[in-house]
C-alpha cells in the first residue's frame, strides 16, 4: 500500500491524474525536475512529518494545476492568442525593496499585475473565473503560514490580494529557485542552475496570457504588465526575448545588508518543514545563487542600451516612493496622472512599514563576515552602491 503522503514522483503524477481526471501535463516536461526534486527532498532536506505533508501537498497541487492548465489551453485556444502589452520587470537582489515597488506600481490600474492568489491558484475551476473561491483559499493559506511561522511577517508583507512574485507561476515547471528557498536540496539546486530555463519562461508567458484572459473576463483592462521576481536577475536576456517592449527596473541595496536578511528568511522557510534548518547553510547557498544571478545581469547590461534599465536605490524607495515611481513612469513614457498618484499614495497610507514587526538578523547568524561579503560583491558594490551612498 502506498504512503498517502508520498514523495515518489510516479505516485504523485498518478495521484494528480486521478484527482484531475486528466492525463496530459503539457510542456515543458515535468517528470525529470519532479524526480530530481523528490529525490533531494527524501535524501537531503531532513524533512519532519510536517515537511513531508507540506511538500506532498505542494507538489500534488502543482501537478494538478499543470494538468488543468493544459486542459484549459486545449479547450480555449484563444487564451494563447492574447497579446501582452509592454512589460516592466522589477529585478534586484532579494530584500532590496522589490515587493514595495511592485505593489506601488500595481496600485496604478493601468498595469496588470498578478496578485498572490492568482500566482498561487492561476487556473480557475469551471465556475470560478471570478476568482472568489481561489481568493478565499489563498486568504486561508496566508493566515495558516503566518500562524505556523509568525516571524515571517517581519520579513515579507504577506497579502493574498497584493501583487506578488511571478516566480510562483514559473514554479509550475519546477524549474526555478523556489524549491531551494523552501528546503535544503543541494543536488536539485545544482541541477536546476545548470539547465536552460527558457522553457520555464515560455510557460510563464503562457500563464501571463491565461491570467490576462481571465482579467478580461472580469472586465479588467490595462496598458502594461508589471512583474517582480529576484530570480529574473539571472535570466534578463530570456525575458528580453520573450516579452514585448520590456523595461527592467533594478533595485539596489548593499549586499552586506540584504544577503544576511534573505538568509534569515530562507532559514525560516526551511524551518517550516525541517527541525534542522541551518541559517549558515541557507546563507551559503543563497549567497552563491544571488551572486551568480547578479553577476549575470551585470554582464548582460554591458551590451545593452542604458535605457533598457532603470536603477533604483532601496533608500529612495523607502524615503520617496512616489518620486521613484514617477521616474520609472517617465522612462517608459507613461504620464503620472492624478488618478495614478492618488492610488499609489493611498497604498502607501494603508500599508505602513512600521505596522509590521521588525526583522532581526545578523551577519554572524548567517555565517558571514562583512569583509567576505564586501569581497564577493566587490564589482557590484563599486558600480551601484559605493558611488551612490547617501550622506
């Protein structure tokens, strides 16, 4: 008799097919990433009972969503005929103000953005194009996450209705950095980093069209998209190829501060499913990942027009957010209307940072010294941090 909380890839795929009543997972192929991830979860992640349950539920959900999405694309080919408008993509090291900036821009209804509930549940039930059922499920899930790990509220502003990371859409392929942020899976991490992830980004575009199609069914129409995911730093050339008239907004904050902060967040996420979550190992792995992606972006920028990127200092996002958004709008040729100004100001008024608990972390807890991080990120700091430090 099979384990009901199985992390066996073939059993998970069979369970998903039974639950969905469908058999075609579509492209890109999901069996190999699923096989490699589940092997790492079983042998490396040191999951406790809760962790096995969470990963079983998560992976089964992804597989069912893939099956149902493929079915929607077959039954409604007009979905993939959607034309995406120009896109703003916010990239930057984790913990550099990307979430705040994303939600400020998304407050302007001239932009499409994927809310947390849409990223988490991109495929509607037959009678849920309105999203009502998915919104209710998302709110319950966010509440459960924060009850299980209250410290996460100090690290990220969890909001089922707020614009959030499209990496959750990418993760329907299991070809992202999400899993390495949720568990210690070094062999899977190494494999993913060696893959061509263009197929995952092609699938992201399909899901963007699907969400846009649903928004149109709900009477929502906009002029542009805004996306946000730190992982995009490592794949800017892919996004540049796949998205129309894309403009990148790169946020900047000293890695000496942002890397230990993110290591603390990852350790908290690992701890949801493991009793041995190690902040130092989280710091080591993620320092390498973020360094890799950041250096790739820096290299890509050398051959591109400076107008392709808007550089934003984290301190400006915090201290003068409206001015930052106005500068981005000016770059993309979008006027700051009174309506947009009022919507962005209203978001700031209703989402004060001081309403959240303070995130406490140290360099030492993540296993770093200041000198080490200064050396690792020397080129980046010289270009984007040291030359722009405020007095």
